[in-house]
C-alpha cells in the first residue's frame, strides 16, 4: 500500500473502550436525569432541521464527537418519553434491561428472520411468544412473531383472515370487516393494504366510553349477507386508544364463531391487563381469537419497536407467506419467521423483549400496570375536585377531562381544551394531548409509565387548575 493511502476501516483504530464508557454514561444520564429535563423540548422545527442539515459528509467526525453531539444536540431536543409526566401517545418508559439489550442487538446484528442467522435470539423470541400465547390463553400450538408495530401486526392478522377465506385470490368488492368507530386507525389502514375497500370497513357505533355496541354486530353481519356481501372478520379492541374502552370480546367471539368469521383482537394498548388477575375478566374470551395484536412496546415497557402478532391456527401463516421456494436462504426444515410473515430481514427484537422481562420480571410490569390504573383514577378524582368535567367509567390508564366554564360552549370550548394543553406542554413539566370523543374535544392523559407516582399526579392536577383559571 502506498504511503498516504487511506487504511480500510479497522476496529483497532476506533476508540471503542472510551466510546463504550461514554455511551454507558449517557445511558445513566438519560435514566437518572429524567426529571431534571423538560418533558417536551422547547424546539422550533425549522431551526432544528437546519441544525442537522448538511451534517453528513464524506469524512466522519468519529465516535466520540458523535456521542458528544448526541449529548449536546440530540438529547436536549428529544422528547422525554420516559418522564413520569409524559402522559402521551401510548409510548412507555422502557425497562432499562430492555433498553440496554437494544444496544447489544444492534451490535450483534443477528437477522431475526431465521434461526440459523440468530440462534440464541430466536430461542429467546420463541420463549417470549410461548409466554404471550399462555398469557392470552390461546392453544399451546398457536404461533406468533415480533413485528415492527401494532399496525403491522393487525395488517398481518388481516392478511391471514383474507387468506383463510379466499386463499391467494385478489379480494372482490363486498369482502367486509367489522370494527367499532373507536378502533385504532390502523384497522382501516390495514384493510386498505389488504385490498378491502373503504366502504367495506363497517365502523359500528359505540356505547359508554367507546365499546363496540355488540347488539348491532350480529344484525350488521346478517344484513350484509342478505345484501350479497361477504363478511370476513371482526376487529375487537382491548383498550381503545382514545378513551381506554374495552370491547366485550367474549360476546364478539360468539358472534364470530356462529358466523364463521375471523376474530382479530387489537390488544396493542390494553393487552397488559392480562397480567393482572383482578383485571383479566375485562378481556374474558380473548383466547377465542384467531389473531391477537399486542405491543410489548406499549404497556410491557419495551422500547420501540416490538409488537407481536399471535395466530391461533398453526401452519396457516406458512401456508400463505411461504412464497420463496428455492430461495437463497438456506432452510433447515423448520418454518422460520421469514417464511411465515411479511418481513424477511428482522431486527432481533424478541431478544429485547426477553431481556427486559428476564431482568425485571413480569411482576415489575404487573405492578406498574396496577399503579398506572390507580393513579389515573386518582387524577380523575383530583380533576373532578378542581372543577373539571371528567369522562366517567374509566377502567384503564386513560383519563379524559374538560374545563367547561359556564360562558364558553361548542367549538370555543373545544379550543379552550387545546389551549390548556398547549400552555401546560409549553411549561415543559408535562406532556399530553387531546382526543375527540362524543363530538367534543377532551384532554387525554394516558399513563404507560414505570416512574409516575402520586406526587407527580398531584403536581399535574395543580398545574392544570392554575392553567385552566388563566385561560378560562
Ligand atoms: C389500540 C391500538 N392499536 C394499534 C395501535 C398501533 O400500534 P403501533 O403504533 O405499534 O403501530 C395503537 C397505537 O397507539 C393503539 O393504541
């Protein structure tokens, strides 16, 4: 090699030890310093985008400088998702054991698509799936896999529903899916990708806080049959995103069974209540589902992204997804994940889930779920005492409230809720959002957090009272 010529990339030249120590320090700083930082950073989109524009050059700046920039420019402009008063978009505080595991997953970079590419991590994922199959009382033969999001899990579930009904044929018009008008938008999006027309996603009205009105379901199916449509599947929700309502899964399962329809349960948010004996009744019947979407990256405190699809019928997924005969990927006789799902290459996030639960135990999750629910009820009570209107019958960890001064109504009162949210978020002391429910805008507080305690909730209630007085 001529002198002056650049050496190829070589780990021996990299300051791995120092970078590892600094990364570990950052991990500690992020976790220990949670409450010292703002929840939402005070950033302006244009300015922030400008800061990063043109930062990718032919020459790298090195590991240490990049970590320094993380500390100065990224951490300071990041959402404090794990903060005790981030009461936001069903994003959780990850268990440290799982967060650390993600660094190891990336470093090993085993492709979770096949056992021979990720032997130990696939074994961990298998144990995770087995545990969730048991948790949801599916038959021991049920299958499952980690996917990049609940949206993907529902998509893959509906692909299988379609495949079982019509094989690999393209769907014609009139193939129908039933869900509630409070279900997550990922249901309609998945239906769209699956080839089911907008008009064929039947969005049934809800009652109470947002449970599907089961009385209407059987009638809707019978009516559609008479009209020459082809009912395919029902998507029930165990924990709606807006208000935390839980559909009556056992009743829906009965209707699906008597009509030979696929039952997909979206347990992405609420699935963790299966861990809590006194709450399990709320999702009675879930074991009768054909598929279940559940998000370890929500109320199981695993970092994003780790979602899961569980499928009751063994072998069904391989029958339809295994399209790669004669592929470049060696087989060993086992039906690996790449042959029974949409993804080919997969991050080994099953290990992340396993490591989080292995390190901290199911009890950490169960206790946090209970605590989140209790504190959410406390928040409702404190807000009620401070003159807010609180949406009744809350069961999970979502509280909805409105500030309704006598002289403000209609649209103006909706704007008032948004203004309160805006002002509180601007303080950097809490983050939450609004949701439309029953035709009105409500403030929505969603607790999916290991660290929220009573003192935080009392602080938030006071902050809300002060802000409401200011604006109203
Ligand atoms: C009930 C429910 N289903 C599905 C989803 C979508 O899941 P993901 O964001 O993991 O794709 C969400 C997200 O919040 C949800 O709350």
